[in-house]
C-alpha cells in the first residue's frame, strides 16, 4: 500500500470552516491537499477535499484531525489499488457515515 486518503466533507454552509481546516492540515504537516470541490466527486456524496497521507504521516495527522475537525465528517481509506475495497472495507469514519456512490467502481 502506498498511501491513505482523508476526505474532509462539507457543504455550502461549512465550506469556509472546511477550507481553513484543509489549509491548516497542509501547512502544519506538509502533506498534499487536493482541490476543494464544490460538488460531489467520484464516490463522495458531498463536497470534499482530499488530504493524502503516507504511512509515516498517518500516525500524526489522523489523531490531530480527530481533535480538530470541528464537527466535520472525515472519511479515511487506504489506497491499495482495489478502489472498491478501499472505499468499503479499508475505511474509517469520523462523524456521520455517509452513503458512497460505489457504482462507479463496477
């Protein structure tokens, strides 16, 4: 496995809060932060921003997100190359568990 993705979910009302959180994660931990989508993308049912973590950064970023997510939902998954399993079996959630659009993997 090469890395993990932490997807921070938000909507129009929480965009500013999520944007600041994504920026802070990137600056504090020097990890790649993706585009701040203002529409659902891929299997994600909400607007989201992807943070990419290595096995080395996972251990520090995930506990920090747990304490600093300010009520936002965070979906975390491994990136093994099996997209369906990575989004169904190799997962963790902080906050509400949202239904993913898994049809894109079939």
